[in-house]
C-alpha cells in the first residue's frame, strides 16, 4: 500500500520546475521585431586623378551619383556605371554602390 498521496508526490516533482519557471519569468524580455527599410543608394566612381610625387601613390577622388533607387538591380547599376566610366576624363580605380537602410520596429 502506498502511503503518499498523489498531491504530495506531484508537489514534490513539480517544485523545481515551478521554481525554474518563476526565475525564467523574471529574466524574459520581450524583444521587438526589427524591420529593414531600404533607402536610396549612391553610386560612386573612384577616379585616379594623378600620382603623389613624393610617395608615388595614386591620388584618388570620388565622383558620386545620388538617388539610386533601392529597387534598382545591381547589374543595371553596374551597366550604367561602366557607361559613365567611358565619359570620365580620368581612369577609374573602383566602382562602389553605397546602400542605405533604415531599421525600425
């Protein structure tokens, strides 16, 4: 014959679990979901405009084209950039696409 009541056994088994749940309730923080909103980008051509006479390092200046739509496809932006490179007086060192995003909840 079992001398312990079901209630007492259940209470003994659940006490550590209930204590853990109580501790977790104190530690849990509700985090917001972050949404990334793309904004307009900028296309930058890095042009080699000369050479430093002392060090021999190239002198690079940037020419920036703003308001590139966030929906523009990278290949299309690159194609336009290469067309713009042909119109420049100086050789191009690098083509950059600088993207900007806004983070919100």
